[in-house]
C-alpha cells in the first residue's frame, strides 16, 4: 500500500515504481533495485561498479542505474569520475531530477552557488521546474527541498531557508533529507544569533553598582554565639542533615544573630576567600545562612538579606554562583509574605545587580501562582515598579534592560495581562531587552494566549531543597558517606527514599565556577557563560 497526498498543486507518492514504465524497467531489474541501492553505498564492494556498468549497457534508458553508479564513485571519493557520470546523466536524461540535484550540490560544494538557479530554476519550486508533471515521488520532493535549503544557506538567506525547512518538516519530519537540511542551517543560525546578540549588546542598558568590591584584608573568622555555626564553613550542599538540625534547634534569637553575622563575614573576608582555590565546602556558608533563616521563618532578617544582595556582581557570583538565579528566590518567597513593601523598595533601588532583583521578582511571580488571593496585591506592586521604571531616565542608574526583560518574563509566567499598557511604554522607550521574550508584539501574544505550561516551582524546606540539588545538578552525587551509621540518611528520610541520581535534561546545570565545557581551562563564568549555545 503506497500513500499519496497533495501539496502546492501537485501530488506526492511513496510508490517507488510509479516511473518504471517511463524508464523501461523490467521486473527482473526492479527486483534488483533494493540490493543495488544498498551495495552502491558500500565503499569496500569491489563488484558493484562492474555490475552497474553491465546493467547500464543492458538498460541504457534507466537513469536510476546511472545514478547508482554516480553514488558508487562518490562514496569512493572519486569525485571527478562521479561528476563525469552525472554529466552523462544530464545529457542522456535531461528531465531526470536527481541528475539536476547532484549538479546543484556540486556547485554549492565548489562555492559556485550562483549557478544553482540555472539548474533548478529561478523560482526554486519543483512544480515550476516540471510544469507538465502532477506526481512526484517523496524522495524527489525531499531531495529537491534539501538542496534548495542548502542553496539558500550558502547565499546567507536564512529567512527563505527556514521557510522551506518548515514546509519540509510538514511533508516528512523524520526523513533523512529533513534532518540533513536542518544541519545546513546550524552555522547560519548561530551567526544570526550572534548578530542579534551584538545588536542587543549595543542597545543593552546596565546599571552601575553602588557597592565596590570589598577591599578588607580581614582573615580572622568571627566569634559566634554558637560553635555549631562553624560547621557551615566546612560543608557544601552535602552537609549532614543532623548538623542542620542542630543549628535549627539552637536558641532562636542568638542563632539568628549568628546567621546574619555570616553575611557580614562574607563581605569582610571576601578578599581572603576570593584568593583561595574555590571549594564548595568552604564557599557555601552564605547560602546555608540564607536557607537556614528561611527555615527558622526569621522574617526580621529580610533587611540583612537584602543588604547582602545589594553587593555587586563579583561578590555575589563568588558566594551564590548559579544559586542566585536558581535558589535565592525560595528563601525570599518564604520570608517576604508579610514584607512585600521591602521587596518593592529593593526592586526600585538604583545600582542593584540584575540577578539580585530577578530573584525577588521570581518570588513575587511564585506568590501569584501559589497564592491567588495575593494576586491583586502583587499586581499593584508590579504596576508601581514598572511605572517607576517608566518615569526614570538613564541618569537615574535604575534602568536595566536585562532585568526589565526578565521581570516581563515573570509577568508572562503568572499571566498578569493587566500590565500590558505599562509594558508597552517601556518597550517604546527601548528600556526592555528583546532577547529574553522577544518584541512587545510577542509579549502581548504570550499574555493574551497563555500556554498550558505550569510555571509553579516547588516550595521546599532546606532538606528537600538540598536533596533536589544533589539529585538534579551536575557535579553532585549522593553516596554512602551521606548515610548515617545506623543505615538511615542524614536528611529528612520521609522524602528521601530513592538515592538514584536523576539528571533531567532541563535541570542539569554547569556551575559558574566549574571548568568551562569548551575545554579552555577557564571557569565557565569567565568563558562561555554568556555566549550563544551552538
């Protein structure tokens, strides 16, 4: 059973024998085609060229046999002979499509793409090339689209190449020609992306940090009320759960004071720790402090936390790395439920690093998603923040095009369509980065036609959070050392029954301080972090 369907005024069939009569193929020859098709592509098959030559002498009217001979010479890299065979095909069978496609590919390979329209027609349409035909084999159509896409890629016309690829994907999404055609666009897409990034970079608006890098030469650690706090300086995310529980159980007022003192220490001894070889075990104490304050529900610590988040990019990158964008929102969410005024005030401060602010914006977005009763209050906050930015000038050191792009993304995620008017004004002033969500028209489309995707993040306690990081972030593993001596794990074992490491594709992270995967021997943050992925 062969399928047939219609596209752009012509029919496509999968019947391999619909031209057998036209080419004079006998039943005996037809029965050999599958075998010949495979064997002509086997480089070590020494008998295939003599066999094809003999068959061509017997069936001179068959262009298919000559095309197999072309393939046989091509896989042996005898391109001169292959070109000679294809010239023979075009001379004796001028209407045979694959002869034209072979010639077009050769022109592109030889940097003569300008000659392709002379072979395939100026219109680059198969029906225009064969106006008298109404039926084509699927392989003819995919082969034609493949070379046309390659041609447009060769002349740097990405728009037409993408347009033809979209049609090819509709016709035969899993066909080898489709996959091959996709590969022709890789470098063109990358170059287009780089051009977009250059254009975006030229128009990017940044703030200047109000806080310089700390210059203190302090090396002596602080004295805490509780000696148990020192454990936070000795463990990374793999810190035993019992040690966290010990800290949580300490007298509330004094342990909170100790945890807040950690932020002060991270600033005063920044130069000391920055000069050491980075080790997660000794560089995670500010993150531990932040998450423990959230676990203790210390809402009064929010000013100390926000004060720490006012530090510049270099400082925050050392202490939080990827956690600034992936983790910090959660403690802020947990502690700011009754302190939204402080959140609004922070988001309207000048000179604050982009990703410090986006952590707070994400917390607001998650409140809308998890607590619909807060929606009106948070919509008012978002409105006041965006209106403030809309009234500001570049001299105010508040406009940050990346932050505005990211906050618009949060607004899209929690479907606050009421903010479209003020968002539009920000786009008109070119205050919003367009590489994040696209143009205003695209943002409007997202908000008016929201996807069914669930943007809710999980709300976790410190034990669940650390366990999730161990299971889903690259560079971590959970082994025997993470279990207590009695065979139980050191975390809250009610929810940690399965220690198999799972790394979903969307969750694997490269840490900013990890070696760059490009092999440059530089840290990821200093190398490819901001480059367009290939």
